């Protein structure tokens, strides 16, 4: 009987010790992570509404004007990237790839991922801008270090197929 009780006591003490050690380690890691990667500021809600409204009306100049007001201070939300990229391709196709890559680099913590890359490549592929699509593909891999996914390959193949 004493063996079972001692086993139970030591098991409880060991479990409690490991749990306390884990809590202490997690709290310092969270503080360290917060100090290294603070939460990015959110995109302005007024600008978001303006961009959505102007994109629905097809006013690409107004979309770009509103986006450029807020793009330096906060990352563009994923749902707004498609109308912004479409506006860039329609209004200023020569600088579209550079401006998109600069924005993604500026806010790499929030935007440097395959989800954003797929959305951007999808819009560019549907627009039939093969050279812009190739420039973005190269920048995603070399500059932003986004690993290719099968969805990204699908966007590339679809873009090349749509052109012929």
C-alpha cells in the first residue's frame, strides 16, 4: 500500500513540476516573440470600404488612390489584394509587379505567404499578363522566399494556357 501511495505522490509532484516548468518557459517565449514580431497595424476600415465600393463600380484610379494612402502604414488584407492588383494591372501595368513586390516586402510578416501569392498570381493570370506573372513568380521565390505550392503552379499553368 505504501508503494502505491508513494508512486501516486511522486507522480503528482513530477507532473506538477513539469507543468510549472512549461508555463514559465511559454510565458517568456510569448514575451520574446511579442517583442520581436509585434502585431501589425490593421488596414484602415474607411479605406477598405472605399476600395471595395470603387472596385465594384470599376473605378480603378480611385482604388489605387485609396490603396496608396493606406499601403505604407498597414498590410493590405487578403480580400483586398485582388481588386488592388486588378487596378494596378489596368491603370499602370508597367510598374504593377514592382509595386506589388515592394508592398509585400514592406509587410513581409503579414503578406509573405503562399495564400497572398496565389491570389496575386490568379489575378495576373486571368488578366493575361504573362511577363508580369513571370516577374512576380521570380520575385516571390528569390526576394520574398515564398515556397511554391501546387496552387501557385496551377495559377502559372492557367496563365500560360489563357494566353495560348
